[in-house]
C-alpha cells in the first residue's frame, strides 16, 4: 500500500491523531523531496517510512516506558540499525567531514583501560546520535555504538521520537525547564532524576563508559540575526558531571565535541512544551570535530576562590572550545 494512503487510513480509523498524521505527512514529503534532489529513489527507501509508521502506531497503542538507564534494543527488532538506515540517505557523505578523528583512538584506548570518557558537546538535531554513528561507522563503529547519551523527556515521550530513542543507550533525565511543568509532577520528576544520577555514578565507577552530554540543555537555534551558533553551556550542568567524575571509582576524561548537523533536520525556532514538533528533512553534509582532552582543573580563571564564578569560567572555557571548532566546521 502507498504510504500516504496507509497514513490516511490510520487517521480515519482513529489509530493516529490528526496532529501526528499531519506531521508524518509533511515529514514524508520533505524526506522524499530531499532524496530526489540528491538523486536517490524514494521507492527504495519507502519501507523505512512504512516501518516508522508501524512503530509510531505501536508506541501510541502501548507506550514504552524508559528506565533511568536505557540500553539500546537490538532484538527481536534492531532499533539501532533502523535509526541508521533511516537517516543514512539524508547525509551527503562526500561533503561531510570529521576533524581530529585520531582523538577517538585516544578515547578508545582510555576506555579499554577501564577509564571513562565524557563528551561535552553541542546538540543541533533530533537524530544527532544516529549522525554520530553514521560518520564513525567505517572507522570506529564500536565506539559509536556504545556511547551513552543524556536524554531529555521529549525524546522518550514523543511517539515520533521514541522509535529512534529505543535504539540508543540513554540516561534519561528531566531538564530544569521541564521539571517544574506540570507542578504536580515535580516531586516525581526530581526522584527520577536522582535515580538517574545514582545510576550514572554506578556506570562511571564500573568504568569503560563514554557519555555524551549537551550542557546547554537543548538544541542550537538561530539567534536574532538568523545565525545558528552553539548555545551557551550551563555551569551547573558541567559542574555536576565534573563532581560525579571525581566521585567515581574509575578515572574520567573530558573532551569537547562540536557538531554541525543543523541543516539535516532543523528544530523548530522556539522550544515547544507540547509533544509533536514539525520535522522537515533535507539532504545535507554533516560534520564532527573532536577536541583535545580538557584539563578540568586548570583553565583561565581557575585560580579564583569564588566557586560560583569559577564554575562559570570553566563552563565558558569549554563552550568556547566547542564554538571554535564549530566555526571551523562551518567554514
């Protein structure tokens, strides 16, 4: 059956809310146009969308509950491979690049010794985890597959995001801006966050873990001039990971990571509280830049005694490292 006919049938039969149906229709049309513009045959990849719709319908009928630490699901259905296969046709590989890929070799050696790696990065598109894996799948596939991503509530509750989230290793946490809403759920959300932090501490003490976190708490968006730049890092977020690393039984290394992925699937210009954001796919090159290991104790201003100011300077220092590499990627 044609995908759009199937979509309309699902809406008429009450299996799919009209809002999600409209989003999926526009997403499919943009995805199709993107592939055609890139010289690809949409019929070859239409099965991805049929499966995606089935997975969305399943999530609506039987919502999946994510634990504090979610391990990617690969059996009986491989959600990890599904996510890669879905995003792969959108990437213009010949124009994509990775700066300092050799830093991944250094990280892999540290992980092999039972030590940990935390990537302090920016975040631009919903499928950033899949993009990272796709760019590394020929050179560092195991490293990419084992990354643990810090995930906000939207990607584990939005029925259109869940099929991709199931294929990732996730530490699920409510960000500061979502803990307060609705007020009656605040205590429950804070307890969930405490469980997640406890689990993360256990993982770091086990060692051999690579964790990706976006200290900005969300995706980069255009500024008033319409320019997309790296969102400022939250000092409290950086400090929390630094403190947890110090408390862990195994050593933890910190690295900056810059992503330039915005054009592939731009987020809405403003943050939405309701689930069901628009998705407009484009074929585009995507880029990564791995930086040198960060000295978390020695940085400009580290000699200050004011703890609050020192935390801000540390976060700003790391933010500047990521911004510098991001601007290199955009040249």
